[in-house]
C-alpha cells in the first residue's frame, strides 16, 4: 500500500469514527468514502476491530517530556501542548464513543487501556523527574499522581464538555501540584 493510500484510509477512518461513531464504523462505509478496495483494507487490517484500534492509536499525540527543572512548569508546558492540539472537539466525540463501545468489548477495552497508558507516559516521566529532584511528597504512588493530574482535566473536558483556557489550566495545575509537592523548605525524608 502506498503512503498516500494509507493516509487516505487513516484520515477517512478518523472522519468516519468522529461523524458516525463506533456503530457506524464499518469496512463497507470506509471503502465507500475512501474509494479503497476492501481487499486492500483487509490485507492490512484483518478486522474492523483492528482498524478501529489503529485509528484511535493514530490520534494519540506522542508528546516529548519537558524537563524545565520544576514539576509545575513541566506540567504547564506539557498540558499547554495538549491544549494547542487541533481538532480537539472531534477527538472528544471519538473517544467518548470508543469508551462506550469498550464497556462491552474486552479486546477494545484492553487496547484503549494500552493507548491511555501510552498517552500518559510524558506525565509519568515528569513525575519521575520531580521525584528525583525531591519535589514530591514521600509515599505518593506515580499512578495515583497521574490520576490526580489528569483526572480534573479529563473530567472537565470529556465528561462536562467544558472548554477551558490557560487561566483554568493554571488554576487546576496549581491545586494539583500543591497536593503533590512538599513545601519549598521541607527536606525529603
């Protein structure tokens, strides 16, 4: 398959998933919209499930891990990159549909969990750097810290559907970081 054909299939699959949801995400409809033969698609994706997982994976932005020397500024840089991503509304619709479908599809749930864990790697790396610098309160598990950081942002965006600006992001990050870090003059235990 040529790179152009692969990109056309991927772009059409993303559009299809956003506009029609998981239930309307079919190989037949993808073929009709992309004008690519079924045999070509099945040669590279053995099932609609494989194509669905690959489509979602293609939308996970691989962000570099910032290392500014401080947890708060690292998180500001990282989530500033996330906020500047294009097409965030379509991705919200796509992810909500996939999350709903994953409640009844164990394979899709596992794939989604893997993608979610991969997407949170920069946050984990930032936290590991902060731990090495002695910024984190003793005893905080990295998984719990990731939940504390991503939870309010994901809830506000995915569940409530609220748009938020830099001021809102700063307020959320300030509150979360205050709960994760030791006061400036407190030495590590």
